[in-house]
């Protein structure tokens, strides 16, 4: 009799529940058997299946056992299952153990399963399962709750893992004419989860949502998400399940704690940007609307936000912003900060106003106070096309104190003022270029930068290329600044093919030399010793001795030094070559002096160390 019942019920379930997995069918058979054979006084039923195959995965060693004679009917299930992933690839075998208490009445209204467990080499998920109603009025309604207690899992690649994971999930499904009505509540109580690139170290998060499922579209009528210490989100919308395409969305985030949200949600996504090593405090709010898969509008508010880079590249304090955007209309954008810094340069109070029209932003002028001057931007225009930013602007650096500038950057003390004019700056495809020359007025001369380009200027490893021309720099002011010893005269220089990677030089051809023309040309004994040290220490200095050692300064006709940097090695030269080296300073008149250099190749790090020792006054050449 039991075999006949089982066979007939298998046919019934295949026809009535064609979308159930093979293992689900076995469970359904078990439940229906339980109440179909009660009248036949059968006390125990056992079902064994060696192997089942299904598109959703395989099962083997299936053992189902029903106990009907006890005061509380029960069912136990033991099986090894191997679910298929999204590509249909088989995973490892996982042992499933389940024990359920069944109600005594014929209508299945309450099933409680305690001590359930999924167990494999990488998965250990103990759980309880309650099913409050399965069949009602010839239709399938489900009201179930799943309780997870101290679970853990990981994958072979190490991209997904969890430890000590506990929580509860309830779901209610009601069949309707064109689909399902659903309601769910998820309570993540404890445990840590890594789901690349996100790491969530504790629980306290919850989701409550209701909606419908019709064909391939999951509609969310109402959802409320609470992320512990971060904020709460209210949303509704629709998601296409076949490709997980977001069709519609209305979301409101009234208050987001940025101090908690940044390390949890934002930092994992900013690994290749300048914001990957920052601290953020303050709050924000956001409203967002998506319609027919397209972003329609958003409004972002920042309230008293502090953004500080740990490596002191930048900082902004009391940052406030109102940034509305709409696909249909233009909006005014406002942003301000009380103070800040950029590469240790203090930034004063700033207010920025701009106009946003769809994917373009314009501003007639922006003034950014820097030290005692300012950087003035004009004709600013930016647009986003094909997921890339393009923008251009003109810039002018109002005179700033070189003394304050050098102090803030911990450079040797400089005097005078620096100013600059930049005709046009363009950013396209991650590359920043300048149209024309950038002219700096320093040391009573000029420094002109041409062919300036920057790759990924806001990335973690920016690259800069440029040519620099120095003209008529006052050597007296320059050498006093760097404690080099006194030199009177003027200096010209050319640095061609300069390439910096992460702000460190890797390639250039540089030459500095005395400017042409008639003007006083004097060099002190201290400067002679320091220049000699740059050429190679004791043997590098060929200084005329005898009575000249009593002179504090000497005349020179010309001077110069060159460096060709390749592969961290500097090929050095001077104003003239000799059989054994090169001339750095060529004497003229009385008293005259000539300084020789002998090291024609020097490691770049060694040359920098020599310059540092010279500036610190710790190096003295052997004077002969």
C-alpha cells in the first residue's frame, strides 16, 4: 500500500509542482505521505535514493525517514547535495541534515525543524526552520522562518567568507493570478562577513521589505534597510532578475554617518584613487531616483564634513555642499569649506558656486585662497561623456610669499614672491595638459614650464611630464636660500624630458649654467668646497692652493653642471670636458679658481644625499 501511495504522489507532485528541485519533491512526497497513510496505521516510512540529478544541482545518498507513531510525528532527512553555480558549474558536496516535528492534523499548518545543518570542508551552517503554512485552499502559500546560529563559510578563492554568523530571516509568499506576493524580514544579529571588496565586522543590521514577483521582475513596494551606526534607507523600485538590471528606484537616505560609512562602504571602492587613505567625519543625506533603467535625479547634501588624507596630501574642514542634479532641468550647486590644505599648503575659506545642466558643469570664476595669495580659476567647463570626464579652465596664481611657501613644504627658506599665469588647462581621458606656458616668477627670474602633462593626477601613482626653462635667476638670493655659500651672478637652466612617477624623478636631461652677459661673477670659498663635493668628494676637487686659500671669494668666468638621469643613474658633466673629468667652475681674473669634477656617473640617490649633506653644512671637500 505504501509503495502505491508513493508512486501516485510522485506523479501528483511532478504535475502540480514542476519547478521544485528533485530534493524538494522528495520532501513534498514525505509530507504528503505522512497524512495520506495515517488512516492505514503505518507507523514508520523510510525512503532511500542513491542519486538525483537536476539543473539546479545533484543529490546523493538521500535518506528520508518518517516516524508516525510517536506522540509527536517527525521526519528526518540526510543527503549529500552539490548545488550548481550561476554558470552551471558543480560545487563540492555538502552534507545536509534536517529533523522536523510535524503537526498531528491533516492540513500542514506548522512544521518546526530543529538542529538543521549544512556541512562541508568550507561550509558549516547550523540552522532552525519553521514553516507555518504550506497548502491552503488548493494553493501554495508559504510562511517560513530561517534561524542561523554561529555559521561560517568561505570559498576557494578567498573572495567570500563569514565567521560566527547568526541571524534570522522570515518570508511570506502568497500565490496570486500573475505571480507572488512576498514579504520578508532579515535580522543580521552577529558575525563578520567578507564579500570582496567589503568587510563587515559586526551585526546589528536589518532589512524589512514587501513586494511582488511577476515573471522575471521583482517589484519592491516598500523596503527599509538599517545599517548599524551608518544610517537607514527607505526605498521602492523594480529589479529584473535575469540580468539583475535595476529598472526603477526611489531611495531616501535622510542621514548617513560618514565616519562609519566611509571604511565600511566607500573605501573598498576607492582603492585606485587619491581618497583611498583618508578619514572622513560628518554627515550626509541623499535622495535618488531611477526610472526605466536611467538615473533621473539625485540630491546630495554634505553637513560639516571633515576629509583628511592620512599622508597629508589634502584636507578639507567643515565642508558643506548642496549638490542637486536632474536629467530634465539645470540646477545651482553650492560648496564651501572653512579651511583646508593641499600638499601642506594652507587653504583659506572658500565658496564655490556653479551651474549643472545634465552632464555638464560651468562656473565663470572660482577663487581659492592659498597662503597669502590665491589661485583664481576662470572659464571653467566640465562634462562627462562615455563614462569619462572632460574639462578645461584658465588659471592665475596671485603672488604668494615664497618664504611662507618654503616653510610649509619644509624646504630651505626662500625669499620673494611667486606668481603664475596658465592660459588653458585641459583634462581628457585621465590626462591633464596645458595649452601654452606656465610662467613662475621666482628669485627675480623666471621659470617657464612647457609640454606639461599629467596622467591620473588624482590616482595613487600620478605621472608628470614637462620641460622647464630657468632664466636669469639671482644666484645670490638662490644660494642664500639653500645655505650653499655665496655666489654672485645669474643662472640659466634647462630640464628637458622631465618625467616624474609618484612625484619622484625617473628621467630627465638637465643643465644649469651661468647666464650669458656682463655682471659681477664671484664665488666664495665655502661655495667652492660644496660644488667640489657634488663632483665627487676629495679627489673631485681640484682647487688652486698656495696663497689663494687665504681669499674668501674668487672670480669665475663661467660655471655649469649637467645630469642625464636614466635608470636611477646620473651621467654628469660641466661647462667643459677634460681628459680626466669635467670643469664645473672655470676661473677668470685675479684671484681665479677652477673647480673640477671627476665622477662622471653617480647614483641618483647618492647625488641627492650629497646635495642634502651640502645644504646641511656637513660636507667639506679636500681643497688642494
